[in-house]
């Protein structure tokens, strides 16, 4: 069997940096490796200036042409004490007022409960957005000087001219009816957060109504220093269970009437809604339970009647995105699809007929950034340069004149000005924190806005080696990619223990960007302690096409575990690696993988750590699980077959299990059932429970404690 090792180098790969060691305190107490960013960059209407949140005290105004600060739009002193500081901000349509979010409390992963104030520049008055309590999803209308928001599961809007607050819905109730917001599973798995959309002319609001009254309720015990623990209950649909009944309504601000959108077809999900540019139609996405049949309906806002607008199907499943873009001519739209095996952009007319494919090739378009219709130019991000990079490209609507506009190695994230004359780019790579530049639309750098030089110099002073990228071919003939971090004083004549890090879930990819400055530096710290750390992207991961990604369908965990075991076997054959001292760890899906590897791969892995793992897909939410596994009816044997519990009797090595009891995502139930399986098979293991901590297992001193625990585990057991 041919085994190929290929090193792919970037500017830092292979370099040995300076003279400093890393400590856990540096990472988790002192935040030594925290990278600076630029908060809340927003283009102004003129396309010549942008604004920045300057520490929650003011909003600075900057010129795109130079990147220089040219003034201050707002300062909290203008509120005369009403606002002491703000977390983020948003301008209304004509920039005559600004919304200031002063406090935020998390809901689940994305949405927050906010305290908002509005400052009016003309009157110099500051008003609280609502006296009804904290608001959610506050969002200005594109026109008309109004703002909509949700309070206590009901939809409201305020007219900023008259200061009138209008209540649109009245039936909202916790764990029963949600208007304008999403339920837990839509927020987590479809990333539908704000569940209402203003029409472009600001005369209507299309909103979701979730009826979750029949959804099964999940209960979590919370401790929080109380004499008697309390119960927190929320609706969480698991595999095969009932979902929220979801409908879409359109509220007309002029007539103050509400019209239901009538879809004459059975559907399970409504993952998105999208207005046409002329406000004469609302496109409603519907998706079946197996998530392989996506149909778009065009709704008449006045009558609520619908007709099929566009449809796409897949053999296994479809990934939902936000890249549907209607052009201003109201005659065509851009759609992202992987129907040819990779995600690409297509131009259709409003009848759903293909005009032309805009992008093509053996690479993936990761997102549509925007369309400059004046110049018939499309801006998008793709992995064409390499799967380790994500760059900005421009191309004509007819698919000609493609240009790469970003060139720095790594992952890029762009924010365009109104009119597409400039963009602000944040570039990172696996050894480089955010490098933020202001560029013109040709990709030429106008100004470096933040280079994180102090942090980069500090990184360069460390006793570390940059990761080395490699590829190898498994016994099944599958080419896999990964990276390894060697000790700074690496001696090829010695044999080193290995800590493998895994995530491995569908559509993930681990080797592209600055790995948050915390976990990456922990792996570098372990390298300083004499370990080689390795990460391999298994089958099912992203940027290698539809077939590679969907190869794990219906059997989550099987092929991914095979690949991680193959990676460990390949590593053990390298002359500088001690094949008897290979461990693996992961979080969430990675925790699931670590549990499978230490059991199914008991003859390969000496130790493993699972943090917040899924242990049987029956216990996880239905949108995620059924997308990749099908249902209990279509795949009756798939769920138990690849659960760690099925292999509990095979555990031989050292195993550490970690979970938070307040995990609303991967419930502690997963670990409880896993613990029972290990006890049943008389398998000894280490366990750490973090009371009330969520899926991130964070807060206060928690991360420092967790990584101290894991560090000691590896030092003692590998």
C-alpha cells in the first residue's frame, strides 16, 4: 500500500521561534494570547466612511480612502447619563438614530436578551426601546424609521417618528408559542436566530410562529448555590420526536392586519424566508424531515397564496445557507448549490430557469459575499487556492474574468463598504492572530488597521515550532490531511508520545485559521512538555466535495473512527513516534470520537479524553441527527451500532470523561448513560462534572481548572 507524506509549507511552517515557555496561567488566567480585533465595523450609507465601536463609550468615524479616523459619530456623554456604555450598536436607515445595546444575557448559543436604547441625533434625545422588559432580535426597518423586536415571545415594533409602540402578536408564551423568534433546535441547527424579516420598503414584517406545545420538554437541574436545586425546562426535540409546528405570517403596518402564508404542501421545516427586492413577494423555504428535498414558494403578501418558485433535491441531505440573492432588476437571482459535487454559484431567472453557472471547478465556494450589480460583478469566498485557505474572489455574472483579491496565507473574512469600493479583511492562519487590513476592491491594501504585532512578536519569542501540514493514504485508499506540532527541540532520533486532537463532525475543518489563541497554545505547551500533537480531518469533513462529506451518511462515527485509527497506525510507523504512547481527545463531536477511538481502537490508543460527548445519537436533537443519520424508521440499526456504549467492554486504556450539568446542547444524559455502560462492564475511568456549566464548560476559573485537569491526565497517563 502506497503511503505518501506531503508537507505543505506556509510562511511560518518549519520555523523555530524564540526563548520562552508557555504556562497554563499564561493561557487561561493572564489571557496572554488574546488577539485584538475591531468591534462592530459598519459601512455608512455614503460608502466612503465606516464606523467602529470604540470601547463601548463612543462610535468613531473613519475614511475608507485612508483608514484614518475623521471624527466621532456618537459618545455616551450625549445621553446625559442614560447610557453609561454599550455592547454594540446599529444605525437606522437614514443614520438619524442609533440603537445601543447596553446589557445582554445569553439565551442559548446565539440569541440574547438585550436592554436597548435609541439615541436620536436630531433631537439629541435618548429613549429606552421598550418598558416591557429585555428585548430580543431588535432590527431596524430598511425604510420608514421603525424598529421591530420580540418581548416575551411576542412581536412588537416602534415607530421612531411618533414613538408609538405597536404589539403585533398576543399569544406568545414560554414553552408554547414563539412569535418572531426561533425555538431551540432552529437556533442551534438551522442558525435561524431572528425569525422575522422586514420588507424592503418597510411596510410589512414577515414573521415565524412556532407552536412548540407538543414538543417534548427537557428538564435540567440547576444548583447555583441554592438550598434547594431548581429545575429549568425547555423544549428540545430529539430523534423521531415531534417538532414545533411552524407557520409564517405577514403583518401589514399600514392596515395593521396579519395574513397567514398558505403552503399547500406537507413540510417539516421552514429554514428561511426571503423578501424579493420589490416587496411584492416573500420566498418561503420548506424542507422535508430527511432534509433532502428543499422547495421554495413565492408568497403573495396580500392574499397569502403561494406557488412553487424553485426546488432542489439531494441523495442524502442539503445544507441550508443564506446565499440566495435577488438582483435589483427583479429578473434573476443567484443560488449556491453543490449539485455538481462542489458548492458553486448559479444564476437563474425568476422562473427558476438556469441562465448560467457562475463558478465551477474542483473547489468549494464557501459563501457569497455580495453582488456589485452596477459592474455585474460577484464577490465570493472559496477554497480554490487550497483547503487550508479561504480567499476572496471576484467574477462577472457570466462567469468570466475571475480574480483572487486576497493573497495572505490562511483564512480571510471580509466586510465590504456600501457600493463595493472597499473592504476590510481579517486574515488569520494557524500561527498568526488577526491581521486586519483596509483594501480597495482590487485587493490592494490601503492601510493596516490591526496587525497584532505585540502578540505576534510574543508568539515568535516562544519555544515553539509551527505546525507541519501532511497528507497520507489509509489502508482503505482514502487520502487524509492533517498537521502536527513537534517540540521546539525536536530530535528525529528520539521517539515521542502523541496527543491527537479530533473534532471530525460533518462539514467541519480544523487546520485553516488561528485556533483561538487558547487551545492552540495549550497544544504548543504540551509540545514543550515533550509531546507531539496531531490533528487529522477524517471523512465527512469539509472542502473536499459533496461525496467526501456525505460518505459518513447514516453511519456517523464509523468511518470517522476508522480514519482516526488509521492515522494513529500511520503515525506509529514514523521513526520519531512511540506507537505505544498515542492518546486522543476531543470536545462535543470530538468527545464522541474520542470515546469510540479508545474502545474500537483499544489496541491503538493508550488514553483518551472526552469533553461533553454525544454518546448515542438518539439523545441528540433531531434536525442535526436526522440530517446525517436519517430517522429511526429509515435507519433502525444505525444509531446503536456506532454508539460508544456498544463498545464499552473493549475499553483498555486510561479514560477521562468531562461534562457540564447545565449543557443545554449535548445533555449530561449522554454521559450518564455512558457511565452506566462502563460500570456495567466494570471499566474504570476518571470523571469530572462541572455543575451548571453549559456546552462550552466555561465561566470564571472553569477553563483553567479543566485544562489543568487534562494536562495532568496526559502527564500521568501518556
